[in-house]
């Protein structure tokens, strides 16, 4: 769970930095990819937890 929270903090920081600093739009893209990866990891982890029950 800690790694998911860490990923969330990283993608928020990258998106904000990419939007604030001119010419760093690629950071917004990287942040969006991390957001999707975090969502997929959360879904997979939740599925694994539900499968154990």
C-alpha cells in the first residue's frame, strides 16, 4: 500500500511541475502514465486480495 501512495505523490508532483514550468509538458505525460500505472497496480492488488478470501 505504501508503494501506491508513493506513486500517487510522484505523479501529482510531476503533473504540477510540468504544468507550471514552461516547456516541460513531457512531465505531464509522464505523470499521466504513472497515474494509469498506479490505477492498474491498485486494481491488480485489490483483485489479488479478493482472490485470497
